[in-house]
C-alpha cells in the first residue's frame, strides 16, 4: 500500500500571504507544501488591489491591522532587494478641502505619532502644489507620509514562490482543497487531486478562508467579500502624479485614490461594495462613473480618455472587523491568516514572521536551514536598460533582439526566461504577470498570438493546449482555413 508523505506544514492559498509564509518557513528544516486551486500564484486578490505599502498611521491602534502594517512596512526594502522586485517609496498624501477634513487629518497625524510612524507632516497648499502640481486647486491641507510605497504585489508573490522553491518549498497548483480531517496528531487534506497530510496547516485562502476554517470545525469568523473597482491609465499619463493621493477617509474606508504604479501607469479607484459571490470581479459602468466623479475632486487633470483597462478585486472583510491571525482555538496546529483585507499586502512580511513564531511554539522550536538563500536570480527588464546594456544582452542572446510586445518593449528572451524559472509561467496570463506583454496600451491585441506560440514551443505542448489562464480558458481550438 502506498504511504502518503507527511508534510510538516501545508499552506492553503498562494497569494501574497501564502507565498510570504512559505518563503519565511523555508528558512527552517521543514517539509512545506503550498496548495492553490488556481493555475498560478497570485491569481486572486493579490492580482487586483491598489498595490500600496501603507505607512501605517490609519489602522485602529491596538488592532492586528495596525500592528502588522507598522511592522511590515519597513521590511519591504530588504525583501524586494533580495528578490529583485520593483518597489518605490514614493510617499502618500491624504488631502483635505475644508476645516472638517483638517480636523480628521490632524487626528490621523496624532494617531501616526502614537504609532511611531516616522517622517510624517501636515502640509499646506503651497507645499502640496510643489509635490503635486496637478492636484486640485481646492486642496488646502494634506497629511504627508514619506514612508508609504508602491510595489507590484503579484510580481512579489511570484518572486517569493520562486525563492521558496529554490529553498525546498513544493507548490501544488490547480488543486482545490475540498475537505480536512483531523487525525491523530496530523491533518488529512482532501483535494481535487488526492489527499495530503500535514502536522500543521496555515490557512491563507483569502475570501475563502472562512470555508477552509469550517472544514476543521472552526466557525469563529465569516468573510463577506467587498469589491473594489479600478481604472488603469496608459503610461502616457504616468508622469502626472508623483505620490499616492488619498482623500480624507470616511466611515467607508480609505476611499478613492490616485497613484502611480511601479511600472509607470496610473491607477484610479477603488470603490467599496459588498457582493454576494466570492468570485464576482465584474466591473460596472455606474460604479466606474462614481469613481471617476470622486477622483476628479482630487484632480481635474486625470485623462480618462487614456484608460487602458478596468478591473476589480475582492477584499476578504471578516465580521471580526480586523485580521484574524493566530492558532485556531478549536483546532490545534491550524493557523488562521484570515480576514486579510487591506492593509494585508503591507502587513504580509510581518504576518509571515509571526506565523513562523507560532509554528516554533507549537513544535517546540525549529532548526534553521544553513543552506537558505534569500536571493533569487535577477530578472532582465529589457525596456529599463540603457542602449549599451541592451546591446550587450543582444550579443549574449539574440532573442533579446526580438521585441514581442511593442507597448511594453518585452523581448522573446525575457518571455523564454520567465517560462523556465522555478514557478515559471505556464499560461498567457502567467507570462503577462511576469514580463508584461499584454499589460500595455493594446492589452495583448498584437502580442498574444506570439506569446501563445512561444509558450507552446517552450513547454512542448500542442498550441491548442496553451490557455489564457488555466484549464478552462483555451485560446486556440482548431485550425481555420484548412486546405481540403
Ligand atoms: C480593492 C482592494 C485594494 C487593496 N489595496 C491594498 C493596498 O493598497 N495595500 C495593502 O496593503 N493591501 C491592499 N489590499 C489588500 C490586499 O490585496 C490583500 O490583503 C492581499 O492581497 C490578500 O492576500 P491573500 O494571499 O490573503 O489572498 P489571495 O491573494 O486572494 O490568495 C488566496 C488564495 O487562496 C486560494 N484558495 C482559496 N480557496 C482555496 C481552496 N479551497 N483550495 C485551494 N486554494 C484556495 C485562492 O486561489 C487564492 O490564490 C487591497 C485589497 C483589495 C481587494
């Protein structure tokens, strides 16, 4: 009879939470398996959010959100440097238009001081205009937080997964967890692709984390997805704004923001609406119009005629009003990373370290892995190189001379490399997330067929078996204009 391999830890979910936790655990002598139902890491909420590393002044003092955001923010410089992921500390502004906003901003500043947030100041119109020449003339006051940053959340998750694999972590994708049974001293995890065993489970299942918890009899929280929609603007608009620009928050949250992205686009959004379905990432004309109206108050110079895409993400809002992080009270060895809505991205590196501490406690200590390598092989971003560097690349590999995506200037060599890395791309969307063909103005209109061909060739698959995003999204079904 076949004996199943016992894992020390199974992480359910390969978004930013799961990939961070797994990479942090890889520092120790542990067998770690990450399971995700999607065809790639970072295909859910980690793919669709504002991408801001928040300074940490605004979460309720004493909450888990506040604690982990404040701890997590300073960790981004090192991890993004180690993993060669774009991260920019551009700073944020919370802008106010009247006396009421000024009072809120003063309170946020005070809360920030109590939370020991460095490099914050309250600034007035002249200084605001100097920082942001295209901001509305009606802005009177702003909270300036220099430590806020922007990152590419899905590139970070991919890099964490790649580095995790290099350090021994196993990933099992396109595998849905459908049940968990408590056995004597371990868990039996039933999935769409068979059963797996683990002494400890870390639940990083995003909007589905409550359902996973229920599988071990823990009903302590439920998750109600809250959708946020966005406009993404062309890089032509990229120089209009320099900071993350929030409006003064209301009871409904941080509100609609304008921000540059690490790749030089502009993001405008999100709104905030509870939805019934955990996979409802549709966008609607009315919601988008409302976002446009609100954002136009911050600046009347947003060029909405340069929108290249709209999209939506789902916040995993829990009925606890906070993150739910810690060992389950009813299932020993089952660890929650639940209710992981904003500022989950900012908090993730600190949460991962905390989860390791819990596992150390549960298992009576962990042995460090002396071979752990925190760095991954750097990625060539051809478009960002100078002429000399480009020429050197082409001399070393002529595939750098073949531009596949004209909008984003992505070369064939970069695409080939991203397919053959650990946690390499296997789908068109996977290539898009890693090297950006399809992220530009034409949204893949010109380059997608070429990417399909490269994927088929490099993965040695028939072209009909190359999908956009996993097994349900094939692109080519059969040959047309066949010679009869
Ligand atoms: C509109 C919006 C804006 C945001 N802006 C910011 C921001 O600017 N800054 C910030 O810090 N945070 C922000 N956040 C929050 C941040 O995006 C999230 O905290 C973070 O991405 C959550 O990561 P995760 O890994 O928990 O979830 P996810 O990325 O959703 O990953 C969960 C994974 O679990 C898998 N899974 C679920 N169920 C199963 C199952 N049964 N079997 C197998 N796999 C399963 C899914 O496939 C998925 O890949 C925002 C969120 C939203 C929605």
